[in-house]
C-alpha cells in the first residue's frame, strides 16, 4: 500500500474515534447527554462538510479530466453536502438524526456509484468501512435519543 493510502486509513480510523466515543458516552454518562448529543452532531456536521469539500477541488480539474461527473455536478454535490452539514445544526435533534444518517449514506452512494472509476479501490473499501461505522453511530445515537425522550 502506498504511503498516502496508509495515511488515509490512519486518519480515517482516528476520525471515527469521536463518533464512537460520543455514542459510548451517551450510555456511560447520561447526565451529560445534552452536551454529548450536541457535540456529536457538531462533529457530524464538520466531518460531513469536510467530506463534501473533497468534491470542490475535483470539480476544478478542467484539463485532463478523469472523473465521470461534470464539473458543475461535482461542484453542486460539494455545496449540497456542505450546506446540509451547516443547516443540519439548526434542526432539532430528531431531524439531525435523519439528516446526518441520510447525508452520510448519500455521500457514500455518490463515491461508490458515480465516482467509482475515479477513486482507487482501496479508498472505496475504506469509505465503506468508515461510512458503516459512522452510520451505525448515527443510528445508535438516534435510538438512544428516542428511547431517552
């Protein structure tokens, strides 16, 4: 595996730690659940915005394009995920659960379906694992929220 792949795996796994820590904390220290759930969705928004931002520089590759989507579509995808991340912070927790779970699934769908020929195979495998963990955390946090309220 090339060095950038190893680094991406490391950063991806480290990026999961706040998701998992927040979900575990909901069960271990429920007295701080309001702060934990707020922090969880703030982190969810930040990572979603970051991942959506990946499409922005791809859209700028006007010469020697090697990805399947048009620059306009790629730019719009970047903005949809970025705006979803930010606007999601203004929603109630119940709607944040729906929005962030759906957005993370959509983000993976875009990569695996529409950008499949652009990304290296190792990256798509990594994204599948990372997305599965993040979506599981979103679902667990959502289930915790609905049973606690």
